[in-house]
């Protein structure tokens, strides 16, 4: 059993389990699945700065902070106890492309050729870590949700604005991954 | 004293009803005589437990991998589309069942759903998030899980995302919605 759990889970096991997070959160406390709002609550808690968008009682939303802390712990548990430690298997075309940018290490989910503390001092590492993170935070809040809030919760509740948002996420990702990222990776 | 509190509550309510940020459902849905049960803080541990399960799934499905996100955006693998597609399918069926049978929470409260109103931010913000997603290879959930797997430098990405959220809040009135 444990050996089975340690293998990477196929999409038809993992996807439905992720989908079950929607009813699980609704049933245990009437909460809508969503993660990026945790970033807003952190702003509201730490630096509201008299900005109306951050002036609300964030303590009423503290469940969301417990949830994301759980995700962090879950990441730790999975890698320590439920992992074989084998390198990740990717499409050979991607492997060839990435090799041309000097990315050859597949041992970690977060490529060690790109995201490390020393790499922050390189232009490429800085752009990908700092600018990339900024776009994620700014964009999700502007869109009113992320993959969980819109693509999963919103679509589960058949909300068409969430479909528009999801299509926009994908479009933005396609453009950058195929057209812009090669230039960033060459830096 | 009591009048003051009521005034504050009214202000809070006005702020929340003008709130166009639809992900924060419980913020939108708050009303004066809300029936929300008051629980001690440790009731929130059940959300931490749900988070732990979710974090494990994210890692085991490899959706927190920068490489899997690159494959997805290059159409080189079905994996991510399978994960998201089957998650949405199960979500749709679950929500439909909850509505159809008027299933209640474990505290016997009716389950609420809030409709999302369209605004242009869904497009502009969505595109911007897509740009960031392709670069970092992570949406907000996986950022937390990645830190848990030991990629401590992702703390910087997360802090930067918090700054991005703050900057959005600062310029919000000036942005097209």
C-alpha cells in the first residue's frame, strides 16, 4: 500500500481527489475552496495601510490561513514520507529544449537550475522568482481568484465569469511559456 | 458603546457589499444577523487537516512541479489537463448533489453559494496571473506546498506574490474593472 502511495499518482486519481476538496470544505464549515485570498488576508493582517481593500475583519477569514499552512505541511509530509525520490519524468521534447538553457536537473519539483538562493543574484533567477511571484499575486487578486477559486470552485458552481478567468489564465500562460519564457531562460 | 459597534458593523457591511473580489465568498455573504456559529479557534484545525491532505495530493500529482506546468503550456502532456478536468467534473457533480438534496454542513447549516459577477479584471488579471504562472510554474496553492517540500527560496516568490496583492489593492480604484 505504502509502495503504491509513494509512486506519482495518475491524473485520474489525483484530479477527482482535488475535486472532492470542494464539497469537503463546504461540508465542514461552509467554506468556498480558494487559496489566493489568503494573500489578501495576510496583507489585511500585516499592512492594511488604510487601503479600503484591506480594511476588513480578516480574523473572520482565518480558516483560509490555517488551510494554506496545512498545504505547506502537506508538502513536507509528502516529500519526507511518501516519495521515492526518483527524478521527475518529462516529455523528451521539453527535456531537449530545457537542456539548451542549461536546465538538466530533474531531482526536485522546483528546478534547482533555476530557483535557488544563489540564483536570486542572477538576472534570470531574480526575474523568475521575484517578478514571477509579483505577477501571480497581482494577477490573481485582479482576476478575483486563482486556479482553485475560479478554475475549480467557480467552474464547479457553473459561474461563467470563472470560465472567462480560466481561459484568460491559460491564454496568458500559453503566450509566456512559448514566446516570452525562451528569452528569460536565455538571460 | 453599542451604537458605535453597530455603526462599525454597518461600515463593514457596506465595504463588503461593494467588494468586487468574488473569491472571498464569506466576505460577500456576511450580513447583519448572520447565523455563523461562534467556535473556538481550534475548530480551524480541521481546515489545516484539509490543507495537509490537499498539499499531499498536490505533491503526489506532481502539479507543483515547474516541469509539469511547462508541459501543460506546450501541450506536451495530457497530465495537467486530466487533473484539472477531472477535478472540475467531480466538483460540478458534488455541487449539483449538494443543491439537489439540500445537503447541510456538519453543523446543520444550509450550504451557501454566491454567484460571481463578471468584471474586466477576470480577463486582465487572468492574463497577468497566466504570465506569472508560466514563469514561476506555480499558482498560489503550489507555492505553499513547494516551500514544504524544502524549496525554501520559494518563500521569496510567496513574499513577492503578497507584495503583488498589496500593490493591486493600492491601485485598485485606478484599474479598469
